[in-house]
C-alpha cells in the first residue's frame, strides 16, 4: 500500500515490479522475475500440492481426497452437461483453467499485507493474464471447429431457418458476436477482480485515515468503513469463485459450439 502525505494509492497494488531489485534483458526484452510471476508460481504450486495430496485413491476417501474429487467431479459434470460425452477430452483443460483462476483469485485476497514489506498480488487483475487465458481458450475452439468440420464450421454463423435475403446480415452479426467472445471473456474477469480490489483499498484508506484523525472521525468514518470492508470481502470471496466458474462455463459452451455445431 503506497502512502504519501497521508494519501493511499489504491492502484499501487496492481503495479508490477521486478523482485530482488534486478532486471534482466535479452535482445532488448525485459525478462525480470516480477511479483506477478511469483504469484503465478505460488498459484501453480498450491494447485500441485492440492492435487497431489488428494490423489491417493483410497477406498475410503479422506477429506482432502474428497475435496479433490469434488472439484474434478464438478467440472466433469459441467462438461458432460454442456457438451456431452465428447467433452471428456477437454475436461483436463477446463479443470486446469478453473483451478488456476480460482486459486489465483483467492491468493490475491490473502491478508499477507500485515507483514511489513509484503502484499498480495492478484494476477487475474491484469488484462494481459486474463486476455492470454481467453485467447488460448478461443484458439482451441477455432482449432477444434475447423479440424472437425472444415469450412462447414462457418454454418455456425447462420442459424437454421434464416431467410435467404437475411443471410448476409445475420452472418456478419453472428460472426462479430463470435469474434468478440475472447474480449468479453478476458475483460469480465479482469474488471471484476480489479474493481473489487480497488474498492477494498479505498475503504482501507478510509479506515486508516479516520483512525489517524482522532476518535471522533474514527467513529464516524473508520468504523462504518471497516464493517463495510468485512461485507465486501465476503462478497469478493464469492466473486472469486463465481468468476472462475463463469470463465470455465463459457469456455465449455464455446467448445460445445465447435464440437456439436449447433
């Protein structure tokens, strides 16, 4: 949290900084290991530990194994419901996507800022990360669609029963709607996480500045702000899970269009 003259900058939490005070360049490109890269590694490590500890295949599963099976079963059921039996081949990808977004969102909410010099970093609050995830998902949809249907894939943009004179216009509208999908997919997650974190940081600023201003201001400003922070934090935790689910759900629906060509 950056503070100058009593002011707290809510945007400082999104600043990408090189760690260890070092920057490295190769062919003019900065390849420094940043706080963003660190929290991606932390996210992947937590997922690996979670999956490793829950894949014991015990006859009577413990809580850890039951939790892992619950997540995998949840995504498997979603894929089967949205795509059918053919969706099983894409379940590992959608599951990985869901877990990465969910854990990254939750890690960014951890209160490690109580340790001096440290603060949590939410990698999904950067459009470069959410945009890459959306582009990868959209690329898979295109590859699957053209590999399975060839040029017949373009029939996706002409709904059944469309009058012949309306085909050119409907085709352009449907094509534009299809091409906008990766942008909406990446922006939705980016905006949701960024807005929530900014709001929490602003309220934290009210709490701190109110406490510094005296007991009277603290009672009027800091206490209500702190209570509101608790409620918004709980809401933000819910948003973390919802956004991961929505991203995975939309990816499965887009894959369904490519596979079953409705």
